[in-house]
């Protein structure tokens, strides 16, 4: 509905022959069939559509996953990561069409309008950016509905209780009216995850394999990025894994109740964290946590194309050099629990964890010095030392 209203506003301002649309297929369940026809019927001279799922996972989701980029609220950035990709493609089409402006149909209270405009400023500062809904004062869903009704545009506001934004990595749910954060989220708001009562009685174990910080296989079967995310999302979602309800501070200064479904992200981030605990040296792991937090902030706020984000990515790639191995994850009735982890680069040594010398033999300065000497000698033979060489 918002997109139709924005398109109508642009058509009235620039004329039918001067408006071109772009639609990205990012794995949303809503069909993209017939979108080009609907766009031209709605007032566009031309309509572009492209399947960006593979690029989205490989170039945006995977770097953020490797970085451990998760917001403090637990949000794994499924939609924040999609916006810079869409903007880059819109700009490409604008160049091909010789356009002077690009426009978005983001709601006036959304974070996406900020991400869109910051990304556009970074990639194409010479292009003007239009925000038709915001510029027309259409900030609320009922205002947009009223505009559509006045101009004879189709609206399904009475048929849908929720507004769902979705891609292959996750979905978010919003209401036409702000929900009460004290109340339960209605069960029919969820599309990707089963309820606890509908989830299978028996738990399932999934083996997730990583190569240098990136997922590479599920249950021993190598999969491409899109197939891997879709596979783990289906398995985890069936067991009710990946629901998140949180109060989130939006970029425009308001606090909103956010409902997310992120089954694939939940399993992959939990697996990655467990593997990192096994293979990363303590000082590297501590600093990586700082980088992860800052990386998430930049992605959330729309600064994907910043020099800082790109510089942090260089650190992350190096830090993930030995994040290779397998993680066993158990999924059961909404829970995701790591039950096993292994890597040829493991820094865990049972021999060091259970020293032969015990108790009083460590008491006093001599005992401590002896233990440190023994530990140092052992570490010289450890995987960490071998990796350093």
C-alpha cells in the first residue's frame, strides 16, 4: 500500500514516462510474479526486478555473521543488511536510466528511511533522494490508507492484521496500531516458526560446519549460501527456534516493540560463538567482542558503506582465519543449544586442563613459578604456537 502511494505521488509530480521502479527478490514469501505489470499499471514507465538472494547472503549476511554482528536487543540485522544492497542496485539502475533522483517508499517512522538515505549519500552524492510518503506527511498507516482511497488506489488494510517485512534471513512483524508490550504476541503474527505447542516432541540435532568463520555445510552436506540458509531456517523454524520480541530504540528517537523471526540467524550465530570459544585466543576473543558490537551498530544505523565498517571487516577476516570446525546444535521447542564442538585448530587441551600436579603443590611462590613454567612449555607445543609459525 505504501509503495503504491509513493508511486502515485511520483507519477503526479514527474509524469508517467519519467518514473522507473525497481524490485528486489530477497526471498520474501510474497510472490514477485506480476510485479512488473502491477508497477506499470500503477504509473511506472518501466519496471525492473532482480533476484538478489545469493548476493544478499554472500556479500552482506556472511560478513555480518563472521563479524558476530548482533544488536544488543538480539536482532540479527536481517533487514538492516538488505537495505544497502537494494540501494546499490537502485543507484545502478538510476545510472542506466539517466535519472536525476532516486526515491524510496519507506514509512516516515522507519529506520529504513535513514539507512536508504545514508547509503545513497555514500554511493551517489550527486543524486537527489526523494521520500514521497514523508514529504506528503503520510506518517501513519491510516493516513496512507486514506490517500489510497482518495485516489482510487487498491488497499488491503482491512484484510491484514500485520505488516510483515521478510527476506531469506528473517522477518519482522508490525501492527497498524502500536501493540501493548505487556501482552502476548498473537500467534498468527508468526510465519517462519512453529509455536512451542506445535513443535515436535522429539529434539533434533544439526551439525553445522564452518570454514574460516563462514558456514559451509549442514549435516556434512556442502551447500551454497542460499540453500544453506533456507535449509537451516526450515529445520529450526519447525522446532520453534528464532522468535524474538524486544523493545528497540529506533534511529529517529522513538522506542518500538519489535517482533522478529530469525531461525537461521539464531542457529548460525550460536554455532559460530561456540566455535570461536574453542579456537580463539583469549585476548583476540575479547577484542573481537568489541568489534562485533561496533560492527552491528554501523550496520543497524545504515553505515554499511563507511570506511570504518570496511576496516573492521579486514580485522574480522583475519580473526576468523582459524574459525573452522563442526558444531552440534540441539533444537527443541524453541530452544537452540550447542551440545558439541570440534576443530583441528582447537586450543583446548584436556591434559592442560587437568594438570598432574594438584592441591598444595601449587601453594607458595615456588609452586606458582613451577606451574607457569610448565604451562609455558606446554603452550609452545600447542596448536596456538603451531599456528603462529
